[in-house]
């Protein structure tokens, strides 16, 4: 297995973090600009409210993703990056290339998603 280029991983994680924060700032700006004008009819107000709720729910997913990216950056700093947080086995390079913020190997991730593994 080829060694992981930690500098490249850090750059990818920081780029993903920046992307998420930019999207958050854009959503925030849109939310501040959107308002229910008294001249809008009830359907327009309902559509605007739905759009705001959708943006906020997407922001919740982004917030979770941001926490995962930040946790991966901490693992890089601690020297534990690239190992499964549950079983301790090295994560495959292909998994880290696809999901650089991954903290679990595929087997442990499946167990976690099935509720058979406590939070790692």
C-alpha cells in the first residue's frame, strides 16, 4: 500500500471546509434577503417559506459534514488519520481518496449504520 500524502489530504480537507463555509454564507445571505412581502399572495409566501426551510435543512447536512471534516483535520494533527476509529485497522487508500474525512472502515461503517456499533 502506498503511503498517504498527508499534505494533499490536508489541502483537500481544507478545500472541502472552505466549500461548505462558502455555501453556508451564501445560504445565510439568501435567507436574510428573502422576506415575506405584504404584497405577496399566500402561495408566494408559502413557496418562500418552503425554500427557506429547504436551505436550512441543507445547512444542517452541511454542518454535520463540516464537523466530520474538522474531526479529520484533528486526526491529522494527532497522527491518527487513516486508521479506523473503531477497530484501529488502516483505512484503505481508495476509501480515503473517495472520502478523506472517513473515520471508519467499510465494515465498521456498515455496523454503525445498522445501529450495531456505538458512536466511534
